[in-house]
């Protein structure tokens, strides 16, 4: 029987509707406007999401065109770029129409998944996982690119709600390694990250390793920021706002902010 309890599928459908409404009626100049996602325009961000969901439907990948660019850092980035480059010569309205068609088909496909299907093992960009964890990653990626578009168009919004909570929660799962390994927080440190109105978590460092801890009012440093800033920083976006409030050990707080970007 198809699964009746998959919040990630609900959230993806909500995000696709939000993205479609955001992009409806854009001028061609707005479609081609650069975003803080390195090397990508508003249209490129949408093309990427279209490309991924199209491939997930089993449709053939676009022909390889030797993706290049200073913003490409690994094989995943090159793979993503091929689908984007394939659509760059088209009008934005065509990409929006493709988004609507592809996401409608994808939603129908996802609604047919059973609980057994959701537990199937797959390889995700973050390593081994299940279909369910891959869908959680898709929620994060879709929301992050919606926010890239919103910043470029100066149309803020969709910074709260269940889909945002799932996206931010997924990203927060990487904080222990960011705090301990990338920022080099010393043993005994307790770092609290407050994503305003959406998520609060803490990381304590023991033996050079970070681990989730109870988010209390006793900490070494506390960082408070909007959900949209958190997404931009973790994604390494060039237009990430400088609005993080740091309390406590400011030097450590700045180090953490500086190394938050880890997505490809």
C-alpha cells in the first residue's frame, strides 16, 4: 500500500508550489539575474531543480557538454551543471512550464511509494542512506534554492513553517563536525546555534569530537540568525547576509561562521 505518512513528500509539494508562485510572471531580465549561488542565475537555480526531479523520474540525462566553471569543485557540481547548461538558451517561461510538468509527475510518483520503498537503501550526496533520507535532502536543497532566488529578486519570504523546519534540521545535523573539526572548537566548548523561530541545537566538544547536546542557557558561544541566513552560510552563498548575532566567545563564533559553508 502507498505510504500515507511521509512529511517530506508533503513538504516537497509545498515547496514546488511556493517556487512556482514565486517565479510566475518574472521578466526575462529577472530570470537571468545572478544569484548568490556561484555561477547560477535565477533561471539556473530552477533548471537545477527541474533537472534533478526529471532524472528521478527516470528520464534521460541531458547530453554531456563538458561542464566547466570556476564554481565547479567536484563531480557532483559538474553533474549538476550539465543539466543547468542544457537549459540556459531557453526562455525562463519555458523552464517554469517544465518545472510544473516535472513536479506534477514527480509528486504522483512519490505518492505511490510504500513504507518499504521509503526504507530502501540508496547512495545520497552525503553518503549511504535511504529513500526517506534522500527526500529529506531534497527538501533542504529545494528550499535553499528558493531562498537563492528570493534574495536575488529581493522578495523575502517562506522563512518559517514545517518545510523550513525540516530543511534547517537536516543542515543542523552537520554542525558537530563543523564545530569540532572545521572550526577547531576546543574540548569542553558548548556551541549553541539558534535559527530564529525555527530550530535550536547545541554541540559539545569532547575528545576533539563534536556531539549533539541539550540546548541549555549554559554555553561557550551562542550564534543567533534567521533561517535564510543559516541556509546561505551553509551553502557558501556569496550574498549571505552579515546579520549573525554572536554572544560569548566572539572569536570562536566568527570562526564557526566562517567555516559553515560545506555544501558543494
